[in-house]
């Protein structure tokens, strides 16, 4: 069955998990990875310290830290008030805060936004280039040539998504993408998020094919009425075969019309 709208996850679906986790995010400290954010955050803060834009991102991290302290969700490193504290104290707190949240693999707005802010500079300078699977640009071109529209839905911010596809190792893929969604529309394991995406596209659920490596996301999309395909790529987390029963499973986009 052909679907006019294709909604695609990123990590483990269009992009190897190793790129996202080890290069961009880098939570594998035990493997001595040197992720871009943690490797460059100190120099980044020093260079950008007088920037009001940087202070805005730090304030968002600071507010998130206060919320975390109240909720007890994470043992958050508190960031002191920028206006009342020495820069060195604030910088060190920001570094520790970001490090702790990344170690916990948090998918929280303030952290994602700060990471995206740093990635923007890395991509622009050429220090970063994203990795996508070989079949992705071929499929994007095939789908759009056939009149389909491609959308991205990821826990990473929309700004970060655009950078990843603009500065890919297969060239700029943004012209093939009609729109982007992040968790501001809702969590990826909630059926209501997929319902909201369908409404925003003025589309019936059955007209949307959602592709992801995450079985919880797949199940949520199915509950919302979407068609789905489970992405099984090298390096992805294994999925219980019982939960794959009756589902479309793909190893690449080549098998999709």
C-alpha cells in the first residue's frame, strides 16, 4: 500500500546510532569516546560568553535545573544566577550540568536546545558532518519524485534536525523534506503526538507511514491509526521478536516504494 506522507525518525532509522550517541551526544564515556559537545563546551563558553543568545540558553538550563530539583527526577547540578555570580563559577556549573544530563541520556528541551546551539557552530565550521545511511538520499529522492512528502519526527530539536540533514555526508537533504516535528508536539511514545501530527498535516492517519527503530514509538503510532515500518539497522537495539509479529520490518528504505 502506498502512503502519500512518510514520517521518519532519525536515530537508528536515517542515521547510525553511533553518530548520534558517540559523535554528537557521546554518552559512551566508558568507551572513551570524545563527543563534540563535551569536548568543546569549555572553549565554546569562553568564546561566546558575552553573547546574549548564549545567556538565554544557559537560563533555560538553569530553569530546568530548578524544576528538576523540585521534582527530584534527576540529581541536577544547579546553575547560579549569571548576573550575581562570577563567570567562572557559572561556566563550571553549566559544564557539570550538561555533562550530568548527557550521561543520563536525557531528552529534555533545554539540553537539546543547548546541544543544537553548539552543533550549529560545529557544522558551520566543518568540524561536524552528519552521517546518513546510503539508502536514505536515494529513497528521499524516489519518494518526492513520486509525489510523496517526507517529514521528520525526532526527539532532537527542529533546529538540530535541519543541521543534521543540511550538513550530511551525502549532501544537503533538506530540499527533500517538507517539515519537521520534535517533542514540542508531544512525546514520541504517546499516540496523541501522532494524532496531533496528522491534524497538523490535515491528513488521515492511514495516509501516513511512520518509520522508526523504536518499538514503543511504532506501537504508539499504530494506536493513532498510522501505518508503520520498523527499522532494523546494524547497531540498533534488539527487539523482542514477539513484538515484531504482524509488523512491517525493513533493513533499509530500498524495500519501500
